[in-house]
């Protein structure tokens, strides 16, 4: 359809969520609801002021889904350091949607890194609440 802008779904789990500092990047985007990752294959880490997620582990990740424009997606890639810090990957969600998520390299689990050493989840569903806080919902 001519003139229609391409929209993309993103899944955010940290400082881009509502009521957090970087949500301003999503202010003009459509909120589609809360969801969790479809698969329990992640670990959430505290990076002191924001969380990071690695695709290694036994946890679901809780977050929010937004529909964003190409321009907003480029801005989010810049914010997240796509390709240099985080890497954007398409994942399946519990609500049947597929959306982009920004993931840390697996080396953050396996090697000495600059994160503050707090693993926010081990099994269940991890939801970041800010700083070194998370809510774990064990199943």
C-alpha cells in the first residue's frame, strides 16, 4: 500500500518499559501489551542501571511489546548499540507474536565482564524492576 509506513514489533524488558527513563524513545509508538518470551532459554543480568539478557539459561523474560516505525527502530538500535553491545534478534512471544529483542552476547555469562555480578534470575520468569531489582515468578 503506497504511503503506508512499515511498522515493526519490538519486545522491551528494561529501561525502555513504561515508567523508566528511556521510555521516551517509545512515546509515539503503539503499546501492544505485556508478554513473556515463548521459550525459557534466557538469563537476565543487572548491568547496574539497566538489565541485559543473554540467550542462555532457563528463564522466560517478561516485558512489553510495541509497534514502532523504521525511524524509531533505528533510534533504538543506536541506543542499544546494536551490533556493538547488544544484538537485535527476532523471538517468539507467549502471546503468539514475533518481535525484536536486544540481547547481550553469551560471553556475559561465560567470561569475566564489566557487569556488576548480579544475576537477576535463574529459573522461572524474570521481570526487571529497576537497578538490581527483579521479580521472579517460579513455576
